[in-house]
C-alpha cells in the first residue's frame, strides 16, 4: 500500500507528513483533551523559550556566537509546536509527548 508523503524543505529545516487514510474515531476525543493539556505545558515552555531567545540575542551580540544549550532549548520548543500543530490539525494520529524527550537538561 502506497501513501503520499509531502516533504517541505528549507536549507536547515525539513518536515515529512504522510497521508494515512485510516483514522480512529476515539482518537478525536482523546485529541481534544490531549491538546488542552499539551497546549498549556507548551505555553509555559514557550514563555521560557521567549526569555531564552532574548538572552540568546544578547549573547550573540556580545560574543558573536550562539550558545548551544539555549539554541537546543528553543529548537526543541519549536519542534514541539510543529508536532502539536500537526496533531491538532488532524494531519497525524501520532500524539506528541506532553514534555518532549529531547528537552535539554
């Protein structure tokens, strides 16, 4: 069975979203509850990422380099935004984690 896969690419960013015709009905109910909880947690992470973004901006102005830890945190939050958006937009049935596994310590 062949499913279409749309690939969106930039020089440093890419995304693959496959079309799967079968979807579970109960997943729609879970999606609403999951989306509310994940949205609240992601909102908190987004506020923290905004502060870190500003600190990163100042860091780059002063040193001329990016801080790896700050970039990693901001990137993880951005990826989580994309995953949650794809899930809530009914593009996939794969639930994003509430707290990303790749969250830097």
